[in-house]
């Protein structure tokens, strides 16, 4: 999902947590959002799904821009 859609879902209380995890098969990070009900969703960019972040700082900033104050970081996928 794109950032604007994620922000709308966050404002409506759909998400319970955000996690930054390693992107499989790449040297980058991705943002995963766990819903209260249903499957998790990943942040997409215009061309790539899921969006790849080169640094943790960029991933933290994107989660903060959506509205999250706390974000977990895990080394594995999922």
C-alpha cells in the first residue's frame, strides 16, 4: 500500500504494530504493518512492492510520517 493509504488506515485505528524487517534477497529494509484483523501489509513505492529502504533511519522516518511512535526492528523476514 502507498503511504497515503497507510496513513488513512492508521488514522482509523486499523493497525496494531509496525515492524522494520530485512528485505529478502536484497541488502535493504522494508516496513510491515500488522492489522488488528487480517493479514499484514507492506509499504509500497510507485514502482516497487514492497518499498526498499537503504537505511534504518529512512524506514523509521516513513513509519513516523504515517503516525507510529514505536517501531520494532527484526533481522529476519516476517
